C-alpha cells in the first residue's frame, strides 16, 4: 500500500507513463533475501533495476506479442510494471544480482558479511 | 512470522465455480476501470489466480494470449473440447523451503484454470502454442469451411 501511494504522488513521472505494481514475494534465508516479482511480457531488455539510498526500484517494460487481428476479448492491462522496496540495512547493495525467466524476475540480495549469523567460540 | 495464503488445492479445478469467478472478475474489472492504475492488482489478493486472457481473431486464426509468468512449459496444459479452449496448470514454488522464512507472499502458488468459448470452429489438429517471457500464445487455425471466402458473381 505504501508503494502504491508513493507512486501516485510522483506527479511528473505519472504524466508520461502509467505503471502498475506487480505482485512480489520475499523469502529470507540465513545469508540473504530472495525477491521474486512477476512481470509477464518483460524480458532482459525491458528490465530496469536501480538502487538509490536504501531503496531498490524495479521497472519492467512489457514487450507485447504482435498479433494480427481484431481483439474480441480483453483482460490484460497494457501498463508497465514498477515496484520499489526499502532495503534492510544488512543487505550489501553491491552484491545484488538479478535474473529474469519467463516473466519472473528473481533478485538475490545477500546480507553483508558482518551481519551473517555466526557462532562465537567460547574460550 | 509467516504470511502464507491458504488455498485448498481441491477447490481450484472445480469448473462450475470458475463460471462465477469469471463473472466476479468481470464485475471487478468493470468497477475498477477509472482506478485501474492504482488498484489494478490489489483486488486479486485473496481470490485465487485467474490469469488475464486476451482473444484475437483474424481471417485465418483465432489467437489466445495468456499472462502466465514464472511457469515451466511442462506445467501448462492446453485442451480443446466442444469449441471451448481450456488452459490449466500448476505453479510450484521454485525455492525449496528448507528453513526459509517467507516474509511476504503476494504471488499465487497453486493451480489455475481458464476456459473460453471460441467464436468459430477451429482445426484442432493444427493448434500450436509458444511460451515466451511468461506469455503463452495459442494459435488456433480456423476450420476451412468457416474462413471468409470471396464469392464471384457470374
């Protein structure tokens, strides 16, 4: 909800392009986070991921399959996708990696070395 | 804290309920039209997965385009029966859940089914489909006798 209202307040950007926030899932493992965002119709060329301050912004521009003919039933939304997330300070922003497969964008956000859970030996 | 939406798997493929979910989806999209850019996706959070389907028609083919991100093509089933095209399948969780905590899950994981009545007869033997960038495109060539023909006036 927060990201949706923030997008609407972005006055100058909204005039040129319409965006929709795609569904996402976050899972946490011991050494990092995995973020999955669904963006059907988006391939590597249409993806734009940037990190600024503590926020990661993922923009996906769709490439539509060219179909000749009249549209007789329409359910899809033509808008492009945009979603921002606030990064946990334990994430090492330089080591973030991403891959896209069949419209699913998977980001791996590793935690910085010093915050990983580690055992402390008792002397 | 885990936040996982529970969906009993045996409820999803019941096709009689699909008719009502299509009606509800149509009513939802009708009311959402002026606000589509802000509220487009949030309304679908707890209603299961009904992937968006577009249908096109030209002189030679009927083409169905379905948004199915994050699936493997082996998990997609396409069938044709009595002039109705049905696309169903199941999306599994990619990551093995071995001690991972799911902090927030908005993606639907489970099975889906979409059916649509085709406008004309198609040649079932010549149907082809491609799955690229999460979009499934099914091309159904029209049966010969329903293609538009020119009739000469002698």
